[in-house]
């Protein structure tokens, strides 16, 4: 990576792919996700599915995870109201954690809409154990949809247009009679391109990137959720 530029996205992605593959060979706890459209690792806890490794337009390494993306994952997270640390330490460097709330709508296990927002758009806590129990899972057209709408109206600030965010009017006008809803999160950290350059100096030696991958895996699994 030391010889690459931030805009060399394809080469950066290939280098990260190689490090993930090598880490999965050397560490039996680490498994690559098997999707063609993204790179990452299988998450070992039951409250999330995967850690996604992506390269930004600046050449930075963006690491992201979607805790509580399904009702089953949420059942584990909402044993108590979930909290996450504000930073993650990876190889003795503290990286700020970016957190967004992520409400996903699915139909027959296929995603079709979402509401993504931060704390500043809430006038009261939406992600309570009571709300999770009452408002997530399968919801049928009629009273359940109306109750959900009232929950959102009472929880979001007036300057946050949640209806447009998820296409609520379109959902109501659609032929759907039910959908599934989850209360999840979008959590990410960013490792700068310069740090990747410092670590990866020799083309034939992936050791530093493999070590980084292992540190990332351990940090996300053990040091992200406040338990």
C-alpha cells in the first residue's frame, strides 16, 4: 500500500482482500464472508452478522457493522438497552466510533426501506426495551402500522423527515399487508490511508495487514458493546 495513491481503489481493495484471506488461513476463528459485492469477516457474536471492510474515496479503510439488523439479533442486544463504546483501540491507537440508529423494513426477508438517524434527531429515547418488545418484528397493516407511525411522530424532532427517509407514504399506498421491522445500528470506524501505508511497506509481506485484521476482529467482537 505504501506505493499506492488514495485513488487506487481497486488495488487497495485487492490488498485488503489478500489480507483477509491470509488471516482466515492463519486464524481458525476468522472467516471471510462469502459475498461478491462486499469484503469482510463473519462476526462471532449473535447480535450482528459481519464486519464489512470497505475502501473510501480517500483511500481510508472503513470498518462497519450492523448490530441488531434482525429481530433475532435485537433480542440479544435488547436484553438491556444497548450501549457502545465511543472509541475502539486497535494496535494501541484509539479510533472514534461513529454510531447511527438504523431501523430496517423487510418483506419476506428482503430489505425495502430504512430510517437512518443520529441522537440529535430524537426528542426522547426510541430504543427502549419496551419499544423493542412492542414495535419490532412482524407488523400488519391497520392498527399496528398506525401505532408505529405515532411512535415515530412522538420520538423524532419535527425537523427530521422520517416519512421521506423510509418512503412511508409509498409503504401505505403499496400492496403490502405486513412487513418486518428491526431496531438496529450502523457502527463504523475509519483507519486512515496514511496508517495503512505505514503498516504495509513490502509487497510480498502481508504480516502487518494480517495482524491489523486480527486486532480489528478482536476489538469489534470484545470491545465494542458495553456489556
